[in-house]
C-alpha cells in the first residue's frame, strides 16, 4: 500500500448551493451580526431587481442594511478605502458582498481590513493583515472567479499602476451562497468572459505545481461541468440547467485553486489587464491556448487526462490527447469571440516590456508547471502580440 501525500486545503466553512439559495441570506446573516454593509457593483444588481429582494430578505431577519454600490469592474484600493469608511460610519459588524468577482473582492477586502489601521494600498503591497475583520458572506452573480471561496482579493493601485492580490485567512468568506438564478441576467459577452475564466482556473489549478490529490478532485469535476455547459450558457442565457452547471463548476474550481494556486495565464493576466483595460476573463481566455502550447512539453499527461475527462477524446496516446485539448480550447475561444492575439486587446509592442517584471514576480507564474525565464517570457509575449 502506497503512502498518502501531505496536503493543505483552504475552505469556506459554509457553502450553500442551488437555485433559490439566496432566500437563506437573511438567516445566515442573523447568525453573524445585525448590521450589514452590502457591497455590490454600480447598478446592475439594482436593475435586475435582486438588490431589493436581498435587502428585503435581510430586513425580514432583523438585519439593518447599508448599501455600498461602489465596486467598479477593475476594483481599486481607493474604492476599498471608501467602503471601509462607510462600514465604520454605519457601525456594521458583517459584510455581505453580492456581484461578480470585482464586487466580491471589494467586499472581502473591506471586511478583512475592517480592524486594520493602515490603508488598503499598504496591504496590497504586502503588509500582513493581523487584526480580525468582520465576517464575510459572499454571493456571486457570475460564474467565473470563484472568489466566494478564495483567500484573496485582486485590486488595482491606480497611483502605481499595479494590479495585485491581498491574501490572508481573513479574506475567506464565512459563508458562500451560490444561487445560479442570479446569473440568468448575465449578458452573453459577460457570460463568455466569466466562463472562460472559470475554465482557465480549473485547468491551471489542475496543472499547477501546487496541485495535490484533493485539489485535483475539485479541478477535474469543475472541468467536466464547465466544458459541458459553457457554450449553452453563452448562446442560451435563460437555460437554468446550463447556468447551474456553470455556477457549480466555478465554485469547484475556486475551492481547488484556493489551495493549489494557478499558472502563467493568471501571472500575465494582471499586467495585461492593467495595460489593456479589458475584462479579466477575456484576457485569460485569449492567453489560455498559447499557454497550453507553451506548457505541453511538461504537462502532457494532465492535459491528456483533461481531454478524456471532459469528453474531447478517448485517444490513449497522451500526446495526441493533449493536442486535442489545445485545439478544443482554441476553438472554444473563437466561438466565444474572445480574440486570438494581444493586439486584439489593444496591446502594442511598447506595452510589453512593463509587463515582464510583475508577471515574473507573480505567485501564479511561479506555480506554472513549466518554468519560464525573463527572456522566454519576453519572446512569448512578442510571439502572441
């Protein structure tokens, strides 16, 4: 009998999944506090009608709600500071973040930094979070980032032009409520960008140097749900079954990569996102086929397993199966109208050099299955320009 390898797993204590799960928001909030700061984006939740329903549900359970509709698509440390001020002024003792990944990241950062004395930018630069924050409930309205179950929040410091993650146990939500019904109003392009981000996270989590036997289980199951549903969710947004599979796949991918970390796609996505201003998921989707090609020589077996797991091929030859995955992903990216080259994102040659240092310094790049040198990264970017 073989020994079992050691592993670590970061996990949200309570995960409530399923259509209609949002109806449990009030009862979970009531277990954690009585004054909630509800963080969301700039109008989409209100326009969908869900904001009023959620506030009403919280109020029915005795929760006083202060709404902060300040999260922008690429959230900044300045927005987090504004939210922290609102939380202090209202005397809130619980955070509920509702929205896409940017809203969840803003809410998580506000909640985790609630007890800290420094400014958000200091923690984005690496200062450790040492004081307890307030409990966080995360409610995603997209199927993409998995932020509802991860210990990080991605923010931009606009003064320095740097996009980086806050990390720490305090950023892990106490409760994740994943209700696929909240994703039904997501437009096709946003569905595509979120969906390919989730698929990328599942695949990078599966192939990361930090992967282990437990994270592999989550990643593999995530890949099955996402690969089988993403085209339907994109073309038929009212298909609840497809939305359920996308929500579950995104959740499972998040649980997996929260512990395994990611890879080169995400190491590059941050600096490219800053330079281009394009949605994070679109950047990830565009990069994914190129990174698969780069990694093939060292990741052939897991790429082959992925191709078989999701039903792309039953070829027993690992090289052929891995290549079929690359081709399938490239076709998927085309079907979702994401783009093929960095120039499709508005990136020019002079934008490339400033990307090198932050990409090389990224923890995601360091967990990529194939090591990359600064020279190789420069060549890689020029090749896909």
